[in-house]
């Protein structure tokens, strides 16, 4: 009778190693894809929470100014995006500060360092790839639109309502909604934060 063997041949070992290599590659790819999706969602929520913080500051009447004689409680708070400014494609959190208690409305845009609170930049290579605004009637404009791009966008909240004032600049066109698009480092995935004039903030 032939002698039986229980070992593996070289071919069998190579097949097993190849199967393990393929499975490992698939698992690592899926894990990386999951991590990228998770981090992208996290970045989108960070942007949405920054907008929500501006809304909370606006309706809770957080004061601006320093000193008892210079405390103003009728200021709005908002976020500002600019493709060419000091903080290009970065979310600027600002106070739409008033210069007098008798003033009933601000100019609904960012006027520079006097109104600056903080700049919010995304980490790990995630970027704000574009921002857009849509008027009640007409075509949506984006920062990436070839003709007449939207270079500036301000979203301001003023008490007593949670409504948003969405403009391209102070005294400029008013819009019914705005979107901020966050893109992954490799440019293959994106999430969009949408803000409406009713004060609704959502992630798509």
C-alpha cells in the first residue's frame, strides 16, 4: 500500500498564502474606506455645529464689545466664507457687531478683524471644496461657477428668531439657502451642509 502523507505541497501553501493576501487586502481597503467615510461625516458635522453655534449665539443675545459702556446685545453672529480673503475656503466665525445700541440691524457680512472670533479649518486633508447659494428665483451660484462665481458668502443669525440671513456681501443679493461642500483628501467623496433662511441646518 502507498504511504500516506499529511503535509502540504508547495503549490497548496502558495494557494493558501495567496488567499490570505487577497482577504487581507480586501479587509484593509474596506477598513480604510470606512475610516474615510467616518472622518468625512465627522468633518461635515464640525461645520454644521459651527453654523449652529453662530445660531445659538445670535438668538441667545450674546453681547459684543468690551466694558460696561460698550456692551451691545443686538449684534448678530454668523459664519463667513471667502475664496480670496485672509482665510480662503475657511469658515470664519464672526460677530456682526453694531457700533451703537440704537442701531437695529447690522450689515450681515464680515467686516474684518474687528468682528473676527475664530477661523475654523478642517484637518487631515479634508477641505471645503465649494460653497453655493440659491436665490428664491433663479440659478444657484457657487464659488466654483466659471461665470460670475460666488466669491463671498455670509450666513448671519440675529435675535429674536433662529432665521438665517444669507447674503453674498453686505447689501448684496439675498439667498433662500446655502450649501457648504466638504471633500475627502482624495477628492472621491463629499458631504454637503445645507442652511436655509428658516434656520434649518442639515447634512446630505
